[in-house]
């Protein structure tokens, strides 16, 4: 089986928009136009999956927000896709009573608890409008599919909730239940019951135990939601590896040098959407800028083929794509040009011109779309370079790579902290990576000098104090972790930095000498052999390697009677790797590269409670430090 969670969820949304009718009963010539009503969470689910044009093809004429005031459209059916909460059930009850739409097809992102279902029933019965509700469906789509191999549960504060020293048991249990709800939804969408593995103790075991119980209870029903049989074992069952974020913290904070992580970190990408400042366009005042929003993800050929490349090589490929487009346009003009051979046979000339014209007409839309993609990534690369230069990000990346390779250069780190390059957050992240990766806890004098430099730069040192306490208690850090950026680059696109001549000429034209200088100073990135810690662990689990680390993991098999050992011991071809407390694009790249380089290739799906930027994660660490009483 192929774990393509995005296509599975798209199919589920399309089925929902066709009123959950069986595929063979839907006729395209009898398209029913409808209104789609969403809440904030479900809008985030649909956003990365379907554009407005895709929704139009499904007969959706309007997409409306449940929380906003809406006009009545009494002759049109409405498809609701919302979370089941007290407020949404109240809003739906009001809509049905007011008769805003002809019929109401209610779809819950997960499921509707019985008390809320009873509330909806009593409200509509009291208003004598229950007949307007066509049907209610539990969709089990409470997650956000960003790419074929990447998903999030949209729970940004999970790390904070699970590690809060002041948290009550109810808060912890609520956070775990939300995670189990999202994971159960993802597994239902994939149609598979996995073998579950997790490290002993901590949040990962807590979630694994609850998820195992949920699956066991569900599989007791003969008509369960999973497409595979609920009895017996199949060789295609994947492995589900659950990890606590404290398994490796440095990867969440380090500066990056590959394209996708850079866009997420520097440009603030959220749900495959990027907003950047662009130059003034025609009709605008010279020197002004405007905000421009771009969508990336599956279907963007440049994003898919260059997302794991380091910035200079990616920049060179923009120039390559632009040249290919220019050559294609020139060839198109040449084939449809006005030059006529006076000696040519008129009939043959007419046929040739007709063929060329038809070819030109068919290729123009593709060329136009290709140019839009190239322009998009040119603008994104321009914005990235400005930040790289203004914040000296290459220097921070270098110092952190030294730390990750077990060779921290403290004097160089202190010079960077005391200099003007980089923001206060950049300096804080560098110190956090250094603190997490040193073999031994830094000495008191070293720590005091570093903290003084951070304070002088205007950085909040609460997060440093918090991680310092965690390290002293041996709860995290200690020893070098693998650098995800290295494994993501190992073996990609040859043995060098790519087409240097194209890169340098494009850099000089587009940005001036800035990128040229950066490129010349970049060390060889393809020589590293390190992997992210999670990748090393997953490799051992999938290959069923006998080692001490693999033996420290416990196994749950929802299909096996409790207390009996699972017969599915591996090796595994497919795996879902899930990080509790937040994940990022570095780990996703590291796992994807391992999967693609394996022989035969493996299929790995990476998910997390949320895809969190380094800055957001550093702020969560600071919040924990505050809640711990300013450790």
C-alpha cells in the first residue's frame, strides 16, 4: 500500500461534497450546486487540499464561515463541515431554525458526542425544522494533510500542555485525547490498523496506550471503519512510531539551509501558504511594496523537485528553469513566425503553419503556468536572500553545524552573540542549540558569559534557564544529535553545489553580489553522514535491527489479544512517524531521504501535533520557563 494521506483526504472531501453519495450514483450532467459552510479548523483542512477552482468543479458556489453573519439562500442545499463543539451545534441549530438553506448536510470533522447530538435534536424539534436536516456524518478527517507524506493535527500548544509544570491531570488527559482523536482520524483515512511502537514512558507511551485501546474497542464491531479485515494479519500493515518531542529538541531550533525549511522558518509558511513583500507593480508608487500570497505544495513542480536542496543550489535551478522557459518561448515564436519561403509549395506551407499554430495554442497554457511558478519562486528566493544577508544566517548555520558535529567553537559563538549580525531570536536559538548539543553541561563561567551576551542583545534568556535545568536533570540534550540538514543533502543532485556559472550569473542579475559571496563561502554540504535522531531510531525499528535502543521501545498490536506478542515483527516497508509536541521540515526531509535511498525504497509518512517554526518553539520553551517559576 502507498501511504499518500493527501490524496486519501482529497477523496474524502470530494465524497463529502457530493453529499456522501456512492461514486457510481453521481452523474456529472446532474451537478447539484451547493454552499459549503466551514469553521476555522475545517477551513484549515480544506485549504491545502482544494483551490476555489477545485471546489467549483464539485458544485460549490460559495464557501462561507460559520462564525460570520450569513444571508439566507433558501433554494440551495448546504454542506456543513465543522468540528462538533457547543458553539457550532448552537450555530447550526439557529441556521436550521432560520431556514437559511434548502437542506442541511452536516459533516463533523471527527464525530459528534451524544450529548451534543441530543442538543441538536431537541433544538430542531422545538423549532419544528428537523426535516431540513438531510443527514449527519462523522467524517474522521480531523487532521491537515500538507503533502503526500506530511500531515499535522493542528494542535500548536501540545508541547506546552504536556510539559507544563502547573498542568492538572484533566489538562494532560485532554491533550492526549485530542492527539488520539487526530491519529485515529488519520488511520481511518488511510484505511489501516498499524503496529504501534514507542519509547517506554512519557507522553508517547501514554498516547500509544490510549490509541491502542481506541482501536481495539472499534475493531470489536463487525462493520468498522477500516478497509482491511479486522481479523488476521496482513503483510502490508505499516508501523506507527510515536515519539515525544523531548526525544530531540535541537532539531526544532537550529538554523537551516535547505529550501523548504528556510521558507517555513524565514518566510513564515503556514499550511502551504507564504506571504512576502514584493516590489511595486505597474500603477503603484515607485519604492513601495505590496503583500503577495503564494501557495506551494504538491502540484508545484519546482517545490517538489527543489524543496530538499540547499539554498545556493536551489537558486541556481531557478536560473535553469528561467532559461528553459525563455528557450521554449523563443522556439514557439520561431515555429509560428512570419518568415515564408517563396519557393515552398503553398499547400504544404499551409499545413505546416496550421500544425505549428495548433501546437503553439496547446503549449501556451503550460508555458504560462510554468512562468507563474518560476516567478513565484524567484520572488520567494529574493525575499529569502534579503533575510539571509540582513541576519547573517549563514554564520549562525555554520556555528550550529559545528555544535551538531561535536566541535562547538565557543569563542566564535560569543563573537556572533556580541556582534550586530542577526536578531535577538537568532542569537537565542544559537545558544539553545549549543546548550543542547554539548557533551557535558557548560561550566558556570561559560554559561554566565553567554547569558550576559544574550541579555545585552535584548534576548529573553528564560528558555535558556529552562533547558539548562532540563539538562542538569538529564531530561534532554547531552551528546551530539544528528543534523537533519546533512542527511537531507547527502547524495542529492551530484557531488557539488550545482551549476555554479548559472547560479552566480543569476545571483548578480537578481540580487547583486550578495548571493555570489554566500555561495563561494559555502562548505561542501554533501559529505555529511549524520541523520536526525528520529531517522536513526526509525531505521532500526523498520529494519527490525536488534540493538539496545530498539529494545527500549514497546509494541502495541490492536489486532492481537491483549497480553500476546504480535506476529508482525518486521522488517516493515511502510511507516507512519508521529512526533508528539511538534515537528518540522528538517525531520521530514531526513526521513524522506532515508526512505528514498533504502533498497528497496520505503514509504514513510511523517506527522506531528503541529508543524512549528523554530521561533514559535523557542517561545514555548520560554513560556515553560515562566510557568516553572523562572528557573
